[in-house]
């Protein structure tokens, strides 16, 4: 269900824009839809037809998603969220009141180091299902920042994601800079985002400065050179005055060499942004591994000393084997399937 459909139903019940806005705001905060204010009860301002329909509306919204399991880690709790049709996505309660949400069940980009990418795209997540992830999290704790970096490529579900961003930035009480749209570089993003009423911050998945290696690691991402992607990000930074976040998953022996660091400095020094290095969330027997802790520290020191603002952002849930896609994979048996496939390849 998209929000526009829900809003039309409210209108059909006689709710004026002010009523619909009120219901949306309290709903996004995880409160009862007929919650009043400190001075006025709902019966004093909500139409009777709408008040009578609240139990059915609430049941419909609650049926969009539920927390199937919660996995607490040292850097935040990862939620396995079950949607109404039984499909599952993951949300992460991040430090400092942040939340990472999923925008697709699976993903079509097929990043070789990502468990979500191994499943392929199963279906899109509707805007109300994206918002439901925020509501579930807010019932557990405060949420003041939402990043669209969970399962899926937000640019491949653009209409639903932009609708969710607009609602969160208008009725959801989240500052626009605290809504972060993460993409591998789909060109539609750079056309659409500057035209939005709510312009989110932008995170670009870079991962390497080498075009050929990037095409290998992100096989179904747009064929765009890293320097061109950075140039597009810089233009968005100028348009919005938001710093760009560049994402770099560190893979041992793949993209952690000194040649990459030299190229990063050439491309990012002086740019309005920050490089988030994300040590790979290693799985036993996986094709990739994370660099040693000493090498990670060395990379950050090297880039800092040469004028590139660099931060280490661990993938939340590593200590509970909850890196993005892993909880869902275990729940549906994909992890076992992938392991057996690798075993057959090794023995062949």
C-alpha cells in the first residue's frame, strides 16, 4: 500500500487535510491514530466517521509489518521485520537515535560482497511498508534520523522511497539532512532529488576508484566511472549545501591497497563530503574478508593526514552475524543454499 491510497481513504471518511495530517503525524510517531492533544480530545476535532473507522484503520496499518525477531548488538539492534505477505526485510536501530530501513526485498544490483545481493530482487517495498519500519522502531525508542541503506537499492524503488522521504520530512518530524538516500549511482537520482520538496542527504556507494573493479564488484550497477559519480555528488552538494557521504566497503586484498588510497586522495581531497570506510562483515567461508584492524587504522590515518575526512562505520550487527541480509537469509534458508553452492564449486 502506498501512502496516497491511505490518504484517499481518510478523505473518503470526511477527513479534511488538517485531520489527515494529524492522523499521519501521530501514526508516524507510533501513537494511536485517534490520539488527542494536551488540550483537546480527538472527539473534539476528528469527524465521527473517521473516529469510528480508527480501529479498522489501525488494524490495517499494524498488519503491514511486525517485528519477527530482534537481535541486540553492541552497536545497535537489528530487527527482522516480516511484511504482510510473509516476506522479510531488515531494519537497524543505530546509535544516536538513527534507523536504517530497507526499500526492497532483496536487491537487483548483485554486489558480490553483499548477502542481500545474492538473493536477487524479490519485490519492491511499498511506501507504507517503509514507513511501517519507522513506526515499529519508534515504538521501541526515539528515531531522529533515517537512512535508506538497508536491503535494496532505493533508486530502483524511487517513487515509493521519495513518498516515504516526503512524509518523514514533513509529518514525521525528521530534519531533511537527517534523511539519507543511499545509491550505487543511478542517474535518475541526480535528476529527481533536486526537484523534491524534501531533499535528503546523499550517500554514494563508491567502494573503489577503479572503474573495471567497480563493475566487477557491483555487476548490475550503472556503468559509471567513479570520478563521474563523485562529480555528480559534488553538484548535489552545491545545490543543497549538504555534504556527500561516500561509502567504501573495505575488502582485504581487493580495495585496501596504497594505490587505492592515492587515488582516493586525488578524487576526494577538498570535496564537500566524508568517506565512510566500512570494514566488510566477514562470513565464515565467504569469498571476501575484512582487513586486519591495524590496516583499517592505518587507512584512516593515511587519508586523514592527506586531507580526506574519513570515518570508520562498522556495519551494525557484526557481533551477532547480523550484517545486512544475513538475518533474512538465515530465516528463509538462503545462507545454507549459498554455502552448499560454494561447497559444490570448491569440490568440482
